[in-house]
C-alpha cells in the first residue's frame, strides 16, 4: 500500500499534486493507493483558535474529491488529544505499517508527522526509511507566484477574492445546503431568493457581499447571484445569511438541496436608505453577475 497522509482541507492544487503522484507511484509499484486523513481538524481538538477556524471542505466533500482523483482507499483517523501526543515513529509503525500495511510514503514539501517538535525534511525521511518504508518527496506548488496552502485559500475567501482562491483550489469554491424559508422580501421587489442553511456549519463563508454563482438545483445547473451578510438594509441580525437569486428560475424549492459554486465577486455588502434603492442596486448586480458569468464561459 502506497500512502499519503494529511488533513487535505480543500483538496487544493497542492494536494492534487500529492494525490496524482500517489496514484502514479502505486500503479508503477503494482500496489494500491491510500489517503490517511483525520477528523475533526486538529485545531478544534487542541483549541488553537478553534472558534475562528472554518473549513474549505466537509469530510464527505473531501472524501468524494479524493476518490474522484483516483485514490483506491481512504482511512479517517479520529483525531483526539491522546492521538495528538503520538510520536512520528509510533504513528508510522503502529498506524501506517501495522494497521494499514504501508510499504511506501508520499510526502508533500512541508509534510509533518506526529506530535512534538517538527522534524526537518531530512530527519523525517531518515525516520521513515529506518522503519522500512520507501519515501517519495514532492516539491512546493505555487499559484501566481504564491505558495498554495489551505491557510492561504481561507484568507483569500475571507477577503472576498474568490477568483484567486479558485485558482489555488483548482475548482470553484462551493457551499451546499438546504433551502429554508426567508422573509420573502426578495420576491416582493422582483428578486426572489433561495435562503440556504449549510449542511456543514464549519464551512467557511466568503466575505460579506454579492457574488456571481452557479447553482445546482434538482440535477440542473443555473446561474445566479448570491448575497452573504446580515441584510443591513432590512434588519439588524447578527447571523450571516446566504441568499441566492437564481436566474430564469421560478420553482418552489423549499426543503430541497442547493449547491453554489462561486465564480466572482460583484461588490461588498452595502446598506441602502430605501427598498427602492436596494431594488435598483440588485438590477445593477444582476447585470454585473451576467458579465462575470459571460467572461467565465468564454475562458472555459
């Protein structure tokens, strides 16, 4: 079994390089490929800024993406405080070799294993080889001159830069959930919205504002615009909402699944002095969304 380990949040282009190498090496060796990952995120267990941590992918999304990339098997280890104290040697010996039958390990450029002080690349490779595993070390991935990491992508999304985040991810960032009842103001002013409650509450929301999106509903893909924020024009709620106006769509979809893919940002969140001004701005936003979508379609 050829193994790669890590949290793989987002399954971004750096992770995809690891998975591609993993599958290629396993095929060349005549063995199977395996991803060993963890849940929940270590920061939530170790309480390192756990309240602020938001994820790029749920566990199900992550597994689905990894399988789609050709991985044969995925093992999910329950990350606990006790597990976090395990040394790199014990993790390799007891888990990778003893439990999962690893014969080789694929390492990303900044790979870490086990608790305690981080090892240098040379120290880690020496340890892995001393335990009888072959090692394959990959170089660093970058996008537009910037190192690719889940942390970097979270920062881009938190600033609203979904296009650069998508470039690092290798696909359009998505939010999936169920349509719930709203205040129906959008319908009254000519822009009905689907109000979405996320399935994974720890999913990271892009910065407040309006975005051009693709929306998957009932097996079909539509275009639309999504507003994320606290609706300052009509309320003073503290909870952030996700409201999507789906273009050329009029069906009642309360209780149904919707998945949004973010294409580009239109603007930040704004407060308007009247409903008429809000209506006028939404018309402008729709035009801006259609231009973003048109440009996106031309580059595909």
